């Protein structure tokens, strides 16, 4: 598979040919604010350097190296505190999840007929040899949706052991399972209460082998409600998503009988918004991620400040913040401590794309 086909489609949802040209005054203001945020970090570093010089020159080495280390730690703590305050005030929302499939028409048929989704839009990019399709239970400006990517000539991908499943809230799990069976779908777990709980669930697989957990739940504004990923250190992952991403730990549940612990992270309650379900299996610190699952996209008011915060709290930036070539949509991409990718998209630019 050509390298371009594995990279460009994962950013494809942020390109919109109708909005080529200069960056708006609003975006320029956002850039100014982010530079101000970054300059605060630089100023604090310069301030620390001056204080260090005084310690060694003006005070005759009367202060110990431990004092200097403490000052450095204090400066870093102040910077992180400022970043954390901004992250918590940023208007963030999970926009969509991106992954690759081997037959676009087959997958669309399964999602619409068996899972009740709607095809929101579809586009073909022949010069780059890929096709995208967006599906979900409501418009993209207010709902978490799926972005499918089909790369020409590639009919199979490795899902790996790290990706877990997607979650869908339905009114009647048993009825949904019967429909999926009638359409020839694969049911891997019959309807019944979750282990150690009362919620009724079932598991099904789509034609590419991606697992979907059907969760019996009353009416909800966000039926596509979960993305489950496995992590090697749950405490580390929770801290990262709280600080770098501004998510809340909604709940945590340990299940020693089956040797795993889960943590639900998100920007709102589980019954009203999409959440990230992190799973830690006892003793497992690394997973094979395969090449099928790509990333989650999250909206932000400022990709520049977001990138700085991600760096401060231990994430790795894989695409520096800025507009995509030829258009004004600003993004930044990063990896969490387990290597899971996330792309942050400017909120205003994203809405322009949808126009």
C-alpha cells in the first residue's frame, strides 16, 4: 500500500476545496492568542535563567543545586498550571473516528441497514486513490460520526489487538441483534446482562471485523457513544487525557475476576455524549495496533495552544499546528503515551468545511 494512502486519508476529513484562500481575521486572532501563550512559557524560562545566574555569580554559590532544581520545577509547575486552566476552558468535542475498510459499499450497506446509521456525505479523491464516507445518527456539527476510508486496491487491514470496539446505544438490543442476523451479520455475543452488572449488551462484527457493542439505553442524543482502546498503564492514560485533552474521568471500574479495569473519559455524561473507554488488562503493557484503526478527531478553539499543552503533559506532536496546504483549516496531530493518534481541528474552520 503506498505511503500516501495511509497518511492522507486520515487527515482527509479536514480538507474542503471550497474554502481555499487566506485565513480569516478570527483565525489570526486565535494565532495571536496562541503566540501569547507560548511567549509566557518562554518568558518563564528566561526568568529562571536570570535567577540561576544570580545564584552562582551574585551569591557566591551559597545556594545549592537543589535550590535551582526546585526553582525549575516551580517554573514548570506554573506553566503546566496555566496550560491546564486553558485546556479546561477550551470548547472541545469529539468530532469523528477514522478507520479503514476494504469495501466501502459493503460497509455502508451494513451500517445503514443493520445499525440504522445515515450516510451523511461521501467523496472520492481519484488523484490520491482513496474514498471517504461519513456516517452517523445526526449532522456532523452536533454529533459524533464515523469517517470511513477506502484506499484503492486495498481490501483487507490488520485491526490488531489494541483496538477494542465501538459502542452504540439502542432501544432494544435483542431486536437489533435479530435484525443483524437476518441481514447476515455476525453476532459474537448474544444479548444479556454485562458481566458483574445489569446493563443489557451484545456484540456484533461488521464485514471488516470491527466489533460493535450494542448497549440497551433509553433515548439519547448521541447513539454512537463509545470508542474503546486498550492501554498499558491506566493511571498514566487517565492523567494524560485529563490534563492534555481536558477530558473528565466519568467513572472507573475494576473487575478483578476477569482481570481488567476500565475508565470512561469524555467531555460530557455517558448518556448524552460520546466517550473514550480505556481498558487495562492486568499485566499487559503493550499492544499491536495494526493498520486499520486510524484516529479520533477533536474540536478545539486553538490548535497552537492545544499542541503546547500536549507537549507539556507528555504527548508527542506528529504534525505541528497550522493550516493544511491550500486551505485555511488548522489542525495538529499527536500521540498519547500508548501511541494512539488524535487530531485536533479548529472549531471555526471545521464548521466552514461543513458548509
